[in-house]
C-alpha cells in the first residue's frame, strides 16, 4: 500500500480492493448443493475425531486424532455446490477499510484481523497482511523519524544572511540564515519530522545548506569576483569558522 508523506505524518483511513477467496454466496459457505446434501460423517459419527485404543505392556492406551474422512468437520457432502465445487469459497474481490496509524515506515507490515482469505466450508478467515510503501517526495527525504532537505543559497545570501521559506511535510516554514553561513551548515527544525508509532516522540527536519556556484559568469561578474578573491577576507581560514565540518558532523550524532 503506497502512502505519501502527509498520510504517514497524520495517519489515514484507506479503502482498498483486495482480490482473495470470499465466501460462496450460492451455498452460504457450506460447500453443499443444498442442506440435504450434508450428512453426518459415518467414520467419526459427527464428532470430527477418531479414537483408537491400542494394547501395550502398560495396559490400554487411547489416542484421539482428527477424522481423516471429514477432516474434523463432523460432516460430509454428498452433492457439492456447483459454484464453489464444494470448497465453500470462490475467488473474488472485496473492499477492505484499513486504519493506518501515523508514523509507519517503508517495509512495515500491518495485520488486519479476519480480513484475509475466507476459510474452507465456513472455516475462520485468515488475516490480511498490508505491506507499507512510501511515495518519494520531490523535495524531502526521510531518514527514520527525521526529514532531510537540501537548501541551496546564493553567495551573497550566505554573506549577508537572509530569511528563506522551506518545504516541510505539513506545509512551509521560514528559517533565518545568519550572516557568514558556511556551506555544509545544518539547521534543525525541532518536531518537524515524523511521529513514532503509538508514541509522543517526533523527529526533526534537518536542513543542509549548500552555496550555489554559477557555472558561467559574465565579464563584469568575473571582474568583481577577481577583486573579491584578492582580498584576504575571502580566503578560506579554518580559524575564522565557528565550527569545523567534523564538529558539525559530531553534533549530529550526539
């Protein structure tokens, strides 16, 4: 079952069509042509069990096993239903309502009790197993409970600072880019990730900053960049950076 990020964030009810064995409506699931076509099993007398007594040196021992004639049902069919050929079920389609909790993840399996294949000749139905798949998002990437977004900013915005709107899984949020922001800087939006199932815990949104580098520049732009490059203020210096790349990575895991 494919779900988008918003459905995973909030939880959703889905009506899905499932191809499976359903109870035969012609015979009501009995497998018999009519009610007179069902008779008590002659082997077990209708109990569905066969008792056997064996003699041992310790005395007589009694064992109880499932009747091999009626397979434990206690009755046999003399004339089978023409629609299901005595099975009590046919292959068909059924619409099933499924409540998906918030926070499910790719590959997770949900079990819907009693909504699987119908049992033979009125037997209990099985369960429906739903495999969760996540639809990819055009801007965001999921990492457990967290959500990642790659933000590209211009060099002037990195130098002077700015405010930028970024997408989140439930709308948009404005973040402030402080002056002097370095490429590789990571901003964290607390609580903007996915919830854990049946828990108050929520992940965060991580915003990875990249400074956009143009592939082509005009002559005037090249002249300005040459002047900037000649200034010591624009030369890389680890001492000027408030935190190194490795410090920022270390922070992400502590």
